[in-house]
């Protein structure tokens, strides 16, 4: 089942109020996946900086990461930096430009231009389709980009197992924080 088919199933099982909430939930999910891509760009850039600068200390690593993570750069500037740092295929470059255009439209103009769609069943389904397509395109692009920095990631010890372990620890820390907050 595609993400859009899942979204439609969720949408159609809701009452009128729930249908609107489903639309907004998928809009939020689309924005979230745009942020995941931005984080991938950051990761690509700091990994590239660490290895190209041949840093030797944790302090130098931290400085590179902090400079990128605290940057005020836009997604478009990050994409240009990634294009300059990595030998991307023409298809990947086109995909990056397409996703940037769609992401900017979503973030800055979507509801301004498409608000009338929220008043009809057909329009709301078109909205869901747009959001789901963006999510899938973001996921696919994120997966493609992984191949460009995989070697750097492994050199730093970021195996899938290590990442899974870190995520598990992060979840446990949050659940512990919640438990302590209730006490």
C-alpha cells in the first residue's frame, strides 16, 4: 500500500472534523520529511568537512559540526554546498532542485495558493496526494544521498547497529525523563 493509499484510508474513515485534521497531519509530516532532508545535508557537509580537513581532535570535530548545525543557511544554500562537496549524479542534482522547489512551495505558499481545495472532497484528496508525493520523494532522495556519504559515516563508526543503539538510548532517556516528571 502506498503512503497516499494509507492516507486516503485514514481520511475516509474520519468524520468531517477528522478529515481536516488528517490533511493537516500529512502537511506536518511533509514538513517533517523536508527537515529530515535538511539534516541529511548538514550531516553530509560536516562529514565532508571532517574528512577533507583531516581533523585530529574531538574539539576540531565539534567546531566543524557546530559551525554547520548553527548556520543560518537556507535549504537552497545547503544544496549548493552539497553539490560542491560531492560528485552528485545529474539525476540527483535535478531531484535536489525539484525537492527544493516543492519544499519552498509547501513552506511558503501552499495554503496561500491552494486554500480553496480545503473546501471540497476532491481538493482535500489532491492536497493529500501532494503531501504524500512530497514525502515519498523526500524519502527516496534521502536514501539516494546516503550512498554519497556512507563511507564517511562508516569511518566515523556510524554503523546501522550503532545508530539503532543511539536511537534506542535517546528513546529510553526521554521515557525516563517523562517518568521522572510524573513523580
